[in-house]
C-alpha cells in the first residue's frame, strides 16, 4: 500500500513543479530581458537537481512530462496583426482578379472589384491606399480600355454576362479612379520603382483615450441643437454644402434596398440638403430622391400604408418639384435620361437645349394616389379620421391635374420624344377620380384645382374655361383615351363613361354604349380590376333602369350579379371567407388589396332591395299564369327570388317585417292574394328608398307598378271563373282609369297571355273557355314534365360518357327498340313510331314506351 501512496506523492509533486515552472515562465515574459535570462538559468539548475534526486517510476514520469513540454515549445504560434490579415485578404482578392483578367471574365471581375473596394475602405481609414491596390486599379483601367477597343473592331460579340460585367466596370472604374489619380500617375511613370520603394512607417504607440465629457459651448443650452455638428460613421463630421449634395445623394441611392438602412435618418439628411441647395438642378435632384425615400418607408416594413404625415410631406415636396420645373423650363424630368456620373460639378446644358434629369413625374403621382387609396382601405370608414383623410383627395386631384399640364408641355417639344403612355396614365387617373362622383361634387373639385394652379398654365386637352360643364369633361377625357390608348386603358375609359351616364340617369346612352362595346364577350380576358369596374358599371346601369321605371330591363341587368349571391366579392366591397374554400394567404392578401374605399361603394342593401322588388313584379304574375294554365311551360325568371319565397311560405308563423327582405316577401304574398294596397304599403315602408334621389317619385312609380301587376295577377288567377267582366269593375277595384285597364287587357290579349276578347262598345272583357283539365289530367301532365326532364338528364349523361362514340347505340337496318329483332320489341317498330320522331335506318335512344307516350 505504501508503494502506491509514494507514487501518488511523486506525481503530485511533479505536477506542482510543472505549474510552478509555467507560472515562472509567464512572469519571466513580463520582466526585462536580463532578469528573465537569470531566472531561466536558475530554473534549469533546479530542474536538473530535481531530476538527479528522483529515481524509479517517478523519474520515468518526469521524462514524459518534459518531453511533452519540449514538443509544445517547438510549435511556434504566429500572431498576426489586423493590418496584416487585411493585407493578406486584399492580396487574395487581387489574385482572383488577375486570374479572371487572363480569361476575360468581366462578371467575376465586377464582383471581386466591389469586394476589393470594401476591404480597401477598412485599410485606408487610418493610412493611404496600399500599392497593390493602386497597381490593380491602374491595370484594370488599361485592360478595360483594351477590351472596349477590341469590342468595337471585332465582329464576334461578347456574351451577355460578360458584356454586363464590362459595362458595370466601366462606370465603377471611372468613378473609383478619380480619388487615386495622383497615385496612379506615379505608378504609370515607373512601375518597377513605385512598387519597390518602401516608405518608412513609424510605429506610434496606441494610447488609451478617455471619453471626453460632454461640455456645452458657452451661452448654449443643453437642449438646443446650435453648437453641435452631425457625426457620421467613423466619427467624421458631416458637412452639408451645395458642392457635397450630389455625393450625399449618390451614397443614399446606393444604400437603397440594403439591410439595416435607416431611411428616417436619410430623410433628415436630405431635408438639410434641400435647405442648402443653391441651384434648381440640385433642388430637383434632392426632391426626386427624398420623395422616393419616403415611399420606401412602407416598402418591406410592417406598415400596410403610408402615414398621413409622410404622405403630406411627399405631396408638398411633389408640389415644390412641379413649381421648380415650371419655373425652369430648361430642366426636364424624363424617364429616358442618362444618369450624371460626375459628383463634383453639375452638368451644364448647351445653349438652346434642355437638360434631362432621370425620373418620372407620372410614377410619383400614381404612387401618391395608390398610397391614399391604401390608407382609406385600412381606416375605419365610420370615424372622423376617414373624413379627415378623404379631404386630402382635393390636394391629390390638384397634383394630378398639374402633372397632366407638365406632361402636355413635354409632349409639345418634339426633341424630347415623349410617348403617349405618360399622358394616358395621368388622364386615366384623373378620370378615375371623377366618374363615380355626382356632377356637383366634380364641379367643386375642378374649380378648386384650377384655383390652386398658376393662371398662366392651361391644358390643351381640357381647357380652363370648360371646367363648368362636367358632362363635357368626362366626354373629353374618355374620347382622348379612345384615340390614344391601348386595350386595357381604353376599356376602362369606356366603362367609366358608361358608369357616369348611368349615375346621372342617361339610361339609353349608357345601355347603347355598353352593348356596342361588346365588352361582355371579352371581359374575362381583362385584369381583375377591370372586371370589377365592369361589374360596378353593370350594376349602375341596372339601378338607372329601375329609376327610369324599366322593371324588366333592371331585373335582367342585375340578374348576373345579384343572382350569384357574391355581390360583395364581385364589386370588391368585401372579402367573403367561405368555410371550405381553398384560398391561399397570398390570394387573400391580393383580394384585400383590390378592395375599394368606402366612399366608392354601391349600397348592397339598396341593390338587393331593387333586385327583389323587380323580381316580385315579374315573378308574381308569372306564378299566377302558370298556376291557372298548367299547359303553359313553367319558366323561372329569378331562382334566388323563388328560393326566398318558398322559404318564406314554409314558415308557420310570420311576424312583422324586420328587414328589406321580409318587406319584399310579405308584399309578394299580399300581391299574389290580390291585396295590392297592402303590398304597395309594405314596399313603400322600406326605409332604404330614402337613399335614392327623389324618393317620393320612386315610391309613386312603385305604387303604379304594383297596381298594374296586381291587375294582371288578378286576371291570371280568376279568369277561369269569369264569363264576362266589366272594365269599370276592374278600374274601381284597382283604382285605375278605364283607359289604363283596357290598355293592360289589350296588351295581355295581344301577347296571348289571356284567352279573352275586349268588347269596346260595352266595355266588357269576354273570356273564352278552353279545355278544362281535371285533377287527374293536371297530375298526368306534371308527371310527363318530370319524366321528360329525367329523359333529358339521362341523354346528357349518356353523351358525356360516350364521347367519341356518338353512334354506338344506333343499329343499322333494324327497327327494333329494346329487343332489336324484327322490330317487335316494346317501344319499337310501328308502335313506337307514331309521333314521327324516329329516323329511318336506325334506332335512337328515346326512353322506351314511356318516352314514346310522352312524345306522342
């Protein structure tokens, strides 16, 4: 046991001695050179004396430990400074660029050149650029010039990727080498001497600097900004001078779209640049950039729409931009202008020429309009905030009109080569702000817009003097777009004009234009926004027909929209979330983006009321007619109305009407029972009529229609029970003039709806008795109708399942039905051919004996 304990003691002693040696070495590094050498000699003597005193296993273990230490001492760890590491990285990038230059890979050169500049920025923060970098950019410029010269002479074109890389490098090198002109010239004078010469660098010890305490200048309060300067990255003071404006703008533009970009700080910088801008050119450049940056605030952020403060700032800056452009006619903002590369001095236009600045006035107007619409979509329409936000539409309409005047001015100059597209887009935006408003509102909008525009400006499309006539304004804008625009804009302009006519009760104009356009045949090929506008126009035409007392036309027009049960979705006035719908989140988001602001909505309750009322006036007489004459083929005008009526009739107890639908259903039952006064009272008590213009006129029109349809319903229902009926009796019963009753009866007789004759001498209606059907015959006819419907359904199913084998059930030369032999089967041969519906030489599927009996 003692043996093991002794071994443990020796090992612990050796480990402790190792630790002492390590500590002694660490201390020796921190001391001076002389002291360290003395301590090393002493430690060596101690180690040798220790080794001599140990024996056995302890000595063996000590040798292993010492050998491990010697191996660790042989491994030399090289510690590199941050500067050396950066230089190594720089040389690696230079090597990649050299290799790419040998094979002419300009795409790789362009990518690596950006990386090279980023690394040099870190190095040049404390000292001047490395000579390797100067050599590389100088050689690249020479190589680029050679490549461009070869490309001009050579017949073989460079591939697209390399061409893009070469063009990018052309701009980058031109811009980058301006800062290193002196060094590049030195390098080109004598390349060998420049690279071999080494400047002595003094090593300056880095002293730890304490943070200075914040001290305010005398006479300046702590809360005041005077006496302070803006500090950018690297601790450099940012100075805003007219000469530095273009440099600041370039750095802001280059940082667009990058992560961790503080756009709010960029806007503050540009507001200061706008204050120091001394020339119209610099002012225009700053305004274009700051407006675009304000729009970027909502792009890629959680905000769904632009804040009102930012929107008003952008709108104010856009107005200032237009003022500057109107004052300085030698400066124009166009989309096809080239970017100016020299940040040191602004461009100087030649005498008699206009300086083109890249940008788009039309795009800014469209974005302002879209942002206002988006904010109105998200604000609760029943709050004061919505009304306050809607007031900004006047300022926006003024900007649209002013932008149109500017675009017209650009079109007059043939040298600028402006297309019609810009003018079409602005005119379309102006029309879209006008078409759905009443004429009185549009007149106020136009008047205020022209007041805000300088008197010397005028439009050639819509002159200032024509602002009083709103009808001619809409006509002019639409006609201009018909002549100069393409498919989608032309179709939208057409629909806007039809909508305006329908809104102002020009029914026949609106109907004729809509029919002549043939848009109903091709509207499915248009974008969804245009389809929504078509649906809105169709609904407005239907409401216009109702106001014009054209019940049949109104019901027929509204049938497609209201009969679907998807009015909200089709008119973009709400998103219908169905229970088992397969709508993706992206589709739902797009659907919500297409929603119209609340002030553009068509009242859906009013729409439903008009549709159901028209359906009632058409369906109730039709139901009475088919009920009294079973031989007349049943037809349905409105399935939606029939379904609601059947549901209402199935109810055991019906209380007083609570909503629009209940009023119409109870009025329908009263009208069917001949109680036209009660029906008219129920219809007129609907409060939704107050939303229409001239509600009393609408109610009187409905009462007259109910009287007339009540008369027709009464005649259809009770005609089988009369031989003769005096016209005066009907006139007193329905409170109509005898002339009106005679007109209605004559119309019914001429349309063969009523089997009767009108004795004008005695003012009597003489009814002709037809063949009266017994109860059994009526049921037999009902059965035959259902059987024929079943046969048609079977034949349609058969056609679907036997596509491509249409003659599979025809037998050549046989006349048999089900048996097929000699024509003696049931329903075949001569017995089944009584109706003359069979064709010779083949047997068609006709439904057997029952089908033959029905067809007979």
